[in-house]
């Protein structure tokens, strides 16, 4: 099965604590906490508003430059959208709020907006590893592997214990066919924190590429235990089940992946192939059509796989 880049959940990037110094208004912290709650509930628009308000409240309007001794003296203006684009930041708390708002924008598939927020965070706090990580994930989704790799490397150089950065760099290495490097990064991530679902399902995809299907299924099982609502884990496990010939389990996992995320063309493709192998041609055709609606560039790959599936399904004389 062809591998395509994984869409790692950026929820691991959203920081769950509030930092600030004496200048941080309590109201800003309150909106920050509300942003965390709304993000966890899936209320992305409310979370965006909460973080935007936290940014505004932890900053002061104006165009004058802060004093030379101000830790934030490189952050006079920001290119992020909204009424806060002409603020002068006086509180490093604002960098965390920008980082979290970037996570919200990423989840909304606004990758340019996410990158703008991560840039703003880094102008305030140039050694904020989590912001480099977030920007790297967004750059990867935009098809900028070099920029993503530079950001992941930078995040790791700042915080060598940031397990998520090793996971994302491992996924990026897998994108480029560097299975040895990917395994090294994923092994390091597991050693630092074995409870990150994304690490387990990226490792599962690596094992699928190596035809280690039993081990892959175990990795996807663990990912699902840790985070039951991640479509990528069900898609991966379904792919492994299909490779083993267990079409019923494969279809059940693809069903769940689509239930969680209806924008996954490869899941429709794989489920269609499983339907085709089961002799359920009408259902297969519907999935193939949806696959191409979501990603027309998959047409040649889809036809190649259909031909292979038909060959497998044809009784041998």
C-alpha cells in the first residue's frame, strides 16, 4: 500500500498551562483557560476567540517601541490577522497564546494562519521550542519538507526531551523514504514518552511498509487505546488487516476512520478496494468516486490498485 504523509494531530502542541509574570492580567489567563476548554471540546471558533482575547489583554495597543531592556523588543508588530495586528507585546505569556491559537488554526486547516501565529510567537520568544514544532507541522502539511525539517531540528536543539518533535521528524523522514532515520526518531520519542498516540501510529505505518503486519496492528491498537478518536490509527490498522486478508476487520476500521474524518481520500480508496475484493462492486464504485472527488490526482494510482485487486479476485484456473 502506498504511503502518504500522515496528518499528525496538532492537539499535542497546544500548551495546557498558563505562564506569565506580574504584568499578565488575570482576565487574559481566564480567556486562555477558556480557550483550552473550548479546544478540548472541539469548539474551535470559540477557542480562537478566547486566545485572540488573551493576546489582546496581555498586550498594549500602540506603535511605540519597548525599552531596550524589554525582553520583547523585537516584537513590535505582528502579521497575524485581526484587531491585534498593531499591538506592542509586553508579556511573554502572549507567545503561548499565539502558539495555542496557531494550533487552533491548524486544526481548522488554516495552515497559513497557523504559520503566521507561530511566527508571532517566535518573534516574542525565539527559543520557544513548541512554536518551532507547531510551525514545522504546518509547513509539512503545506508541502515544505525542508522548512519543516529545519523547524523540527530547531525544536529538538532547544529541547532534546520534546518527544513530539521526534515523532514529527520521524513522520517527515518516513515521507521521504528514510525508514532508518524514522525508526531512530520514533524509538527516541517512545523512550521519552510512550503515551503519545501519534508516535505509535506513525510507527505502525512504518511497520506496514516493512510488511510487519502483526507488529503494525499492535502499534495501531496502542494508538487507539491512547486516543480513540484519531482517524489515522483506524486507517492504518485497516490497511494492515487488508494486507493480511481480513477484509471484514479492514472495512470496519475504514468505516470508523471515515466516521471520524470524511476528508480522507486514501481511506475511501482502501475501503473501496476491500469492497471490490469482497465482491461488493456498487459500494466499491461509490468509494472510488469519493476518493477522486477529494483528490483527483490519485486517479492513476487508484486505477493501478483496482487492476491489482481485480487480478487478486479473479479465480485461478
